C-alpha cells in the first residue's frame, strides 16, 4: 500500500529519468517554442504530456458517464 495514501503518488516508485526519441521536426518546434517562451524544452514536453493525459482522462470520464458531460 502507498504510505502517502491510496490516491496520492508515491514519488519513490516513479522513474527518475525518462528518455524520449523525438523526430527532428518535433525537437526543432520545441526548441523554437522554448526560445519564444523562455521555458525549457523539458518543461514544454511535460506540459504536452500532461495535456494529453488530461484529455484522455476527460474522454474516459465522458465515456463512463454515457457522454453526458
């Protein structure tokens, strides 16, 4: 059982590093966005992953509720 509680993430069980193999076009886009925004490429990647996960969660919740959300 998670010592932090059943609904909290146990940071000690997460990978410390994740490697992604991105196409050159994607890296170019990320580097341009990084330069424009002043945010790191890593931060932008994390934001994109988070947005994708939120969209999947929202779609799953909508499916579970019969599409009434």
